[in-house]
C-alpha cells in the first residue's frame, strides 16, 4: 500500500501549475503527486514521470491518461530522456527524494530495520551493487567513510571495524546478521535510530543517491524555462544541504560566484525563505512527513 503523498498541497502550490504546461515528477512512486498534477493540467498539458522501481511502473500503467509519459529510469538521466521525448523546456519539476513508505514496508527489499530479510536496498532491482555486497567486500576505511558521511554515525570507525571483524567468521547476509555484528556498539535506548542511520548510509551508497541528486539538480537548471519552478522535498540533512546550497549559490560547495560587477551568478532564486515542513496534523497521519523539508525555487 502506498501512503498519502507528503506535503501535497505545498508541492502543487510550489509548482504554480499552468494548465498547458509541461512538468516532470522525478519520483513517481505510488503516483500520488503525479495524479494531483494531472488533475490541474488542461488537455494540452503534459507530465513526464521518472521511476526505476518495478512497483512504480505497475502503478503508472494503471493510470489511463495520454498526457502522462512514464520513464522507467533513474532521474539522473533527466536531460537524456527529455531529448528522447522531444521536450525542450519545462514549466516545473517535482522531486520527492528518499525511499517510499511502500519500499520500507516491503520486507524482502531489505530497506527496513524492522524485518528480517536479505540486505538488498536497491531502488532498481535489475542490477548493480546490493547492501550485502558492501558489508561483505568494502574495506574498513571505505565502510568508515560511508557510515560517517552518509549515516553521520558518531562511532563510524568502530562500527566499520566491527563489520569487518564479524564477516571474518561468517558472511553478513541479512538484516539481523548486520544488527548482531553492531549490537555491542549501539547506544543504549537509541538502537532504532542508530540502525536507521546505518541503513541510510548503506542505502545511499547502494543507489549512489548523492551523485544522482547532484547530476539531477545540475541538469534541472538547463531544462527549466525562465520562471520555471523547481520543487524538491528531502528527508535527511545531507540531501537538504545539497538542495539548499544549489538553490542559494548555484553550486554544491563553496561560495556563490560573482560577475565582473559583483552580481551573484546563480541560476535559481528561492521562493520560500525557509524550507516548508509538515503540520502536526499531517505528521500524525503520516509519520514519514516528520523529517520532510520542502524547498521551492524559480529559474531567473
């Protein structure tokens, strides 16, 4: 079951939908945001939706609407597929980053710390690295890097060494194998949060989420029309920082560049001063909304 889309009204408002416009939803998932966009589009409007998940593909096939084009690919290939479909410029782009509730609730995908399953965590199940590959083959240094950088673990080095020590005796193949390897190093009373951070780190590495996000944001500026809207919702500080920096400075790191006259050289202007967050009522209905931060920008 796909849950209600997070911050739906704020997303639609941020997109400022024009009935005849061309829009992209880079994370189709259960199709909640996409269906709401289609409802606001006129006959000449168009929506292209990206997702590499087979469940999302099935959801899209259930929508009988000629204005919708579903693209079975990672959103990092935004420009390539827009060219393929003859789309030159967009009126707006929506991105709801992270893992869907549905993926978390499907035990065999291995995204959740709640269920025993193989360590998989691939968004695209047709190939590539799994979380099991990472815990079984990465060096202690590489594990230290991803647990520290993507999981923001305080004891990332110790955790990395614990994984390497555990796998010397037997392969770490399942969710419970990994939890057992780290049990001794988990802060008392904060076990759930700790394992969530470990899983986040592995998931980001498996799916190269930071790389994909940077490629997507860079391309988004090139395909948006002037006054076109970029609406991005993130669920953890690493993603949000990249989005915030890119909107504010036109780059991911360092300071904004200036022209000869001292004017900022940046392609986007923030529409919302601070990120939009969910109301207590929405969080009560959908716990996933708790960590959501929505940023809206307009192309200058």
